[in-house]
C-alpha cells in the first residue's frame, strides 16, 4: 500500500500505465504520463533549490499543471499549499507570508493581479508561471520562470520523507477571521484516500468529476481517492450548474461530489435518463431532505452517500445508501479506520438522544494548525477515555460541532457550537430552521443565523431565494414556521432575495457575510 501521497500515482502507473488518469478539456494523461509529469515537476523544484518541507504554493484554477505541481512538490520532499482560485490578492499574500512559501506556481494573469501583494512575502524566492513570461515585471530579487523552462530535465535527488512528515497545508476559508492552515501529513492523506475509496467502492473503471476547489479537503479528496484505485479524474471549472450535467454526459462520469448549495441547483435540473452516474456524495453541510428526494427521483440508479468531514480530519462519517430511506437526516457512522465519539464537556460519552461534541480520533487527525499553537491546543486535545498511565496521550480533533447519537450509533448533525443561535435562553440550530423552510418546496436556498436583540439576546433571521417557478411572501413563510416549530425557533424576520446567496471560496453558504449584511436593528418586543 502507498505510504506517501505521490506514491498513489506512481503505484497506479506501475499497475496500469496506459489507464486514463487525468482529463482537462482536450488534455488527456494516462497514469504513465501523469507519473512522468509529477517526476518532472519534482525535478524542477529540486533544481530551483527546494529544501525538505519547504512550501510550494499553487494558485491556479483546476488544470493539469495544478495537479502536477502539488504532487510534484510532495515527490520532491516539499509541502504543497493549494490556494483557492477565488481568493483575492491580499488573501493570497497573507497565506504566502503565513506559511513562508518559497516557490509559487501561478498563471500570468493571476501573477499580474498578485504583484503588489507579493511584496510582503520575504521568503518567496521563485515564481513559476504557466504561460509566457514576456511582458511580466519580476519582483525585486524573485526571478520568474515559465512552466516549460522550469520543467527542463533535472537530476535532483528527492529529500527522504516518511508517512509522518508534512505533505500539505490546507487553509480554511477564513469566514470567521484570518484563514487557518491545517497541516496534513502523508499518512493523513493516504489513509483518508484508502478509507473513502473503500466505502465508495471506487475501481479503475470509475471516472470522477472534480468540480470542487482542489484547495478544499473535499475537493482534494476527489484526486487522492481516484489515484488510490487507479480511476480517472475529469477536472471541471464550471460557471453554471448545467455545465456539470454536460460534463457528466460527455465523459461518462460515474462519481460526483458536491456541497449542498450546488446539489440544490443540480436537483432542479432535468437529468437525462439513463445516466452514467454510479454514486453521489455530499459533505460541507446538511443536505435538505427535499433535495435528497429530488436527487433520488432524478437519479434512481445512483447511490447517494451523505457524509460529514472537517479539514482537521479530512473525513469522519458516512451514511450507507441503504440507510438513506430510514435515516435521511443522519450523517452516518465513522468511516473505516476512524473512531468518532459524541461527548459531554467533561469528555464522558453521551447516551442515545443526547447532544454533545463530535470528537474524531485515528490516522486522519491532522498535525495541527500552522503557526498557531493556541488554536491547535484548543482543537487538538487528548482523546477521551485513554488510560491515564499512557505516557504520551493520543491527540484527537475536538470538532466544535454538536451532534446527537441514536440507539443504533448513527449520528445527526445539530450545528456548530459557534453557529448556534441563543434566543431567550434557548439554543437553536440554524440547520433545523432551514430544514423547516426547505420543506415548503418553495425555496431554492435559505440561510438562517442570529443577530443581536435587546430582549432575547439574539433573534433569528432567515434569508431565502424563491424557486423560479414559485410565488410566496415572507408572511406566508413565517406562518408556516409557526405551524411547524415552537415560537422561540420561528425567525423574527424572513428576507426574500432575488439573487443567489453569497458563498465562500469552497462553495458553502457564507453565513458570516449574511450575518453582517443583515444585522437588523430590532425594537423592543415581547419575548417569543
């Protein structure tokens, strides 16, 4: 079994060198070609002086060079830092400075936008652009190389790495402040790839469509799980949800991963029958039950896996498709080679029906947050239930997410501790409010959040977008909530928008931005 993340590609190339590996537009690489590209990228980085565990940032849309640079950095003995292509220059500059990136791989267009922000990155010593360098003004002391020049044959010897060594730093979206760099080892990435590939039953015959950012752990997983089984990956930079349907049909896609906002759009489209899709996966938030039912109706032959994960542990739980009809709201149980616990604040286990914090232990637990010992100590703490005689306690991820467990051991997401809305002493999960509103079948998307209130502490506001074929008013939606929920859970305001709700760079709804945008002033009012 592969022990280092780039070995996923090299091992697949040894098994089936002519098998399709990577597709982007007209470009096609088999596993032998992809392995050759990764080795050439590793040689190029070593020729530029990349040291062991030095960081290589990749700021590109999904394309062949992106994949080659990331896995090439790992193969050279460095650490890859994938940057979301939607990030603004100042965000990119912050990340490059924070993890002291040595080499940046980007495009000429992105380089022009970044130039000013790169001045604050003193450790940066080389920039590689994927096109012609003509007309590009180099930074003082930071030479520019074109991709073709950099990939000239080199004889560098890769730095020795083991599975416990750093492989990647993935930065969170930063919706709650400055982005945090989650440090992942080769072991984290490889163990996660084999675990997820096993329950999805990925085979070399599968063709996986990569629509999520490769800087997102869920998006990167589309690469690693595919490479672990020798499957093909099709890279797609889509503008519209309909582009996904076109790609599925064009490439005979068998596996598709998305986040809830995208699934809600896809569920409303007319999927062709028959369809090549064998499985669908959801993570990054709870999928509304109405969307689940719409997908099962449109794609009856595709197995739907509802999953839960966090960047600090890559993936934690999944619900087997056979359980979907019985537990449509569940995030399932622990993935293979992981243990997931639901505990009280003192670390003791919760009983059936009780809500507690999700704690994940096992091979997928990250190494902490880059350059942030305080936050690392908060989230990465000794796993509950260990023998006190153990001299070096095992660390687990204390997720900050609240879940409940049923008598059969299945888990149900309640909400993030920092997202919970506190109304007159009651704790309300935004997910519960959104599920009730989605059940009207009137809305394309909705987000609930809390805003300050002088008497209640917080009031619930919901911002929604109507489906194109529906007509409704805020008052009608509020009346529906009163019929379905206790008074303290009913939104004080429901705002209807004509435009899609904002998303963070990973495609999730940006609740913090909505909260800032709709921080309404409430007059004195009776408690709910």
